[in-house]
C-alpha cells in the first residue's frame, strides 16, 4: 500500500496523479491518494483519471471539510 499526498497541488493534481499511476508496476499494489476537494469537481476528475489509466476506484471518502481520499488498484 502506497499513500500519496497531493493536497499541496490544490486542484492541479491531474498530471502528478497520472505520473504516479503510470509508474506503478505491481498489479497487487493498492494506492491511496489524498487531495483537496475545493469545489468538488476534482472528485469526478480523479475517478476519470483512475479509469483512463487502467485502474479501479476501490473507495472514495471525504474525511474532513476539505480533504478527500481515494483508494485505487489495477483492474484485474
């Protein structure tokens, strides 16, 4: 399990998230991404990025007023 904190990127996390997804080679690895939700549009964008890069969105969770966590893994 690997955790990546993308909160410092605010709403511009897309490129970094894709970079991290593309470098993950272990199909059994679970990745956790933490980002700031802002106006909620990043939630759908993150789900779209996950799917477009061959991963599966396992969980999506708002855990406080501004932060969101998604859990992803390779599609089986």
